[in-house]
């Protein structure tokens, strides 16, 4: 039997409608219009596309979104000045610096400069530390979206064995913590892990964020497993994931497609985080 598809686009659209209603309710009772300001340094084509998608999503949800465009040769201090200005602007509830940044700018320094209360990406060390210790925080958007996708299957996370391939600060580490907080038993794997196939084949939940197209095939997958493909790889002008979808869907119980799986949820969780930040600071 083929795996059931976890339709990230449909789930995302449903959540966005709920967010839109909450934004309207917030404004009707005299609260602020949630606002995200994005700093875009340089002219990376992929970043331009992502920013346009974010702008459209915020507009459709009744929220404000401004883009501050800066030249590729902008000095780091100029970016820090913009962040400081946005930190002090009460009308701005979320600040996002679009990555990647040009080589003369240290991304860690930039992320650390953002007010943690406005860090809607969930990358600031304060939010990362609060996530680590199980405290309330702005959670990173992609892992937050992954948890929602798993929950949408109707399968329980608690008691399950979860394997995460990838240890990045953006996806691998935080999704491992969030699965752990949902009472899964978690193993993190990476490029130096030995016996990777055997480990993955025991997983009830397999999250793949390794950045290698079609890396995971049916040899890695347990019958009936939930497989979440975080990969976005452009091959021959097509977007494909880290999971060989055609093979793995014959074995998994649930699977996310690429595109249309995790991707739409990331922007949706950004909307949710910005609304959350606005409601906390109203």
C-alpha cells in the first residue's frame, strides 16, 4: 500500500485562514496590526523569491510586511544600525534578516543583535536556550511546521522512535529537541554517523534534512514510517527533496512531497510567530 501524502499546502492554507481571523480579532479590539520587517542584503535570486512569497502571505493575512533592501557591499555596521532601529520601533513585532548574507557580514553577530522578543525566526541564542530548557519561546519556523505536519497525520508522537538526519541549528537540532519535548525517543544522525541505514530503518518518524537530492531511498525506511522530507534541491531545473519520493512512498505510511510539503509550512509558522510576538507586546 502506498504512503498517504501529508499535504503541506492544504494544511498551511487552513492554518493561514485561522491566523487571518485572529489578526482581524486583534485589530477589532484595538490591538496592533502585526508587522514583520525583513532586511535583505544583496540580490540573491532565491532570497528575492522567498521574500516575495513572505510579503504576499503577510498581506493576505491582513498583516504588515516591509522589506529593507541593502546593497551587497553594505558594511556590517549599517545592518546592525537597521536592526537597532527596528528593535526600538514599537510598530515592528518581527525582525528577519534574510540568509545567506554577503561574506563581509557575520550572520551570528547579526542574529544576536535582534531583540529576542522580535526574533520570529527563532534563531537568537535566547530563544534557542529557552527551547533547549523547555521554556516558552519563539520556535524556529521549519521545525515548528514539521511538528504540525506530523500531528496532522493523527499519529501520536509520544513513545515513538524518531531519527533526524542533519544537525543544523536551523532544522536538525531544534526539531530533535521538539520531538523530545513531545515524548519521542530521538537519535540525531549526520555525515559521520556509521550504520546510518540500519539506524534509520528502525525509525517510526524519519526527518531528513541533509541537503543531498534523493539521498534516502527505501533501504532507509521502516514499513509504515512517517517520513518528513525537508530537502529543497534544484536538479535539472526541478525541485526535488532529500528523499527518493517514488521509492519511499511504496514503503512509508506517511510522506511529505517536495514541493508542497514542509516548504509552505515554514512561511505559515513565520506568520504565526509574528502574530504571537504582536499579541505579547500589545
